[in-house]
C-alpha cells in the first residue's frame, strides 16, 4: 500500500506558498474602505452599490467608480481565499501529525521473528514485495552471444561502461533492478537494459539506455 504522506506534505508546502502569496495580496488593501459591494439587477443590467453597515452608508457606484468596485470585490475574494487556505493548512497539519500508513506495516515489522513466521500480514511489506518482484522479473534473459566486458558491483557482467555506471548507481542507492529482463511487446520479445522497481509507488519501470542514438540504424531500430 502506498504511503500518501509524502504527497500530503507536498500539498502542505503548496498551501504554505499560497498563503504567503495571499498575505501579500491582502496587504495591498490596508487603505481600502471597510465596506462591501452589493450587486443588484435593474432592467437586465447589473448595478453596484457600496454598503457600509457600520457607518450606515448605501451608495450607488457609477461607471467612473468601477476601479473602486473592482478593488473591493477582489479584496473580498482574496480575504475569502486566505481564510480557506489557512483553514486547510491547519486541518492538514493536524492530520499529518496523526497519519502514517506505515504504522500498519510497523505492527508486523515489530513482531519478534518467532511470531513473524506464523503471521500473514494484511499489507505485504516492502521486503516481501521486493522478494516477489525479483522472482517475477528475472534478469540476464538476453541470449545474444556477445559477452559482457564490464563487471558490476553485484557481480554480473554487462555489455557497456554506461550500463555499468547505471547498474552501480542503482545498487548504491538500494534500488531493486535486474539487468536485461525479457519483455513482451505485442508480437515482439525485447530485452531492455534494465527493469527497475520504484519501491515507494511499487511501480515497475523498464529502462533502455539508448547509448548510441547518433547511429541512425541503431536509433531507428530502437525507436
């Protein structure tokens, strides 16, 4: 199960940025009158009235005062948006303090080994998923006779220096991968350079390095 906490934290960052922008917009209205604009229709035309209940003012706004009308309507919109943004920020912050879907998998992870062997977790752990993924995505499937010339950190041989750099980088950062898996594409069987697992999203990615796209025949064949 994907942990959406990262996405929610990114959403919170967006809200914080919008609040900063909203506060900047609101600061422009510090000298604006405190009243509001009321709309009414007369013979199919929209009429604008400035109303300040505190001062007991109700004034028709003519066409020459449209800039003031626009400013006050924009201000009321900006104030409403600011209020909603702050409300969402507070709600999301409180939720994030309480939410972590990994707490469910943690119950299994914290069991002693004797209990783990007898328990089937409701959510497959990352370790279980990775182990099954490796079984379902075997590597070294390309039977092309050319032998690899570069040994990667895991011990396999690859066909190019670029592939070694990629493989060793994936290994360094603990990214599950296999070299030259078999992939069925329609009626064709191909052997991309790598199959890679995004553990967080549990999505499988096929990676073809396309190392010599400057060769027209190579590029045309691959694309």
